[in-house]
């Protein structure tokens, strides 16, 4: 049996609620590189996770049983759903949690169902009463999420409006807060307007560490860290807000553009010429997406073989 405590340096330190997932070595290796498939099962109990891991092994998963945990902040709340399978057939761990394990299984089934009927039957109730929940969306690879976690080896020091990050004593990045009132945000809100990280040290949790420290520092001053009002967020800012407060960026162009990425590869016409969509982005201050295209009636790489157009100008062809 193997225990992988993902984000261990961050969970207990910040008091973040965690969920556990049980699987096998074979399937866990795929999750590290390909992501966690949709409709996965998660539990707030470590013992229940071992039960899920044993079920995965009995279902044909090769290798030793493995459990891993993630902070609940790594999930999009809209992706959670009630674990109806657990409601139909609660396992011993659920009965033990509620103190019904001394009863015959036929009786504690009824007791658990009675508890469930007294709730609002939300996914939060599923976690509390059924000790399990389903996540209907796909999660990114575990390794990618680990890279975006707050690296516990990073220290952050403030000098004026600039926060400097150090990894084992070496300077590795800085972030600057727009420390003035801005009509684009609330009076008690501030945002980070510039972040830089040593190019050789990217994807090691450095930017996230700075964001976490800045958020705590502003909170101590009665202020709140919010996303930059610019429509185009940096990759670091986007990942931070997507994992911490996804609702706060749903109006941002970066989030909207991600929802349009399925148009990449589509063949349409621009100014009467055939093109293929190569990217979807957002102008820095625009409220409308831009489509990057490549003309297919000339050799790739030719002069003037690429262009960009407003999404609104071609959306009828993409619908």
C-alpha cells in the first residue's frame, strides 16, 4: 500500500480541507500524466480511500493499492455530485462513522437513508452523510497540479509594494501590487499587476507562493486580493485564481477564451479565403475574443500566411 500526500506542505499549514482518492499503481501512473478521468470518487476519510483503492484493484487495476489526497480548492465546485451508489449501498465505513456499525447491515442502511432524507441532498451533504462524492469533471495531471502548488521551500519578503521570492535563499521572482484605489475594482480591493519568475525556475510553485503571501498580507490590512481587471491574465495569475476562486475570473477573457479552445483546428473562411483556426485569445483590454488563423491557400510559413480576426466576425461559421 502506498500513500501519496499531494500538497502536503500546504494542507495542514493553511488548514485546507482535503479529499482522498483510492486507486492502484497502474491507474495512478496514468493520472500523473493524463489526468484524473471524469466521474471519479472522492472521500474526506483516509480509511474510505483505502476501501476505494481495494475496489479498484478488484476491478482489474494492476499493482499495489495507492491513495492520494488533494485540497478541495483544487476542484471546481460545480463539478461535484452526490454519490448515489453509496446511498444505494452504504459501506461499513459510513456506518462506522455514524456509529451504526453495531447494527445489522439491513438496519444501518435504513438509518443512513433516514439521515440523508433530513438533508438538502447536496454534494456537501453527500460528503458529510455518505462520506463520498463524485467529481464529474476531469482533473489535470497530478504532476501539473503539484507544480502549481505553493512550494513550502519558497520564502517571500516584502520591500515596499514589491514581494520578493527566494528558494532556499536564492532570489527567484517578484510580484508587484497595485497599491492604490482603482475605479475598476472595489475600494478595499487590490490586484497584482506584474509578476516575474526566473525562467529556469518556472512551474515550481513560486508564483503561487507569492500570491498566497500577498493575499494574507492584504487581508491583515482589511484589503482583499482580486484578479487584475485586465481581460488577459498571466498564466500564473490564471492558474492561481482558477484553483482558488474560479467564480472571480469567469468574466475574464482568459477564462472565456479557454472555453472556446475547441474551435482550434476548425476550417472556415476569412475575407473569402480558406483558413484554419490556430488559437483563441483575448485582447488585453477588449471584451471580445480574437481568433488566430492560418491561410491554407498558401504554403505554411509564407509571408502574410497568418492573421487574426474578431470572434464575432466569424462566429456564424463556428456555431
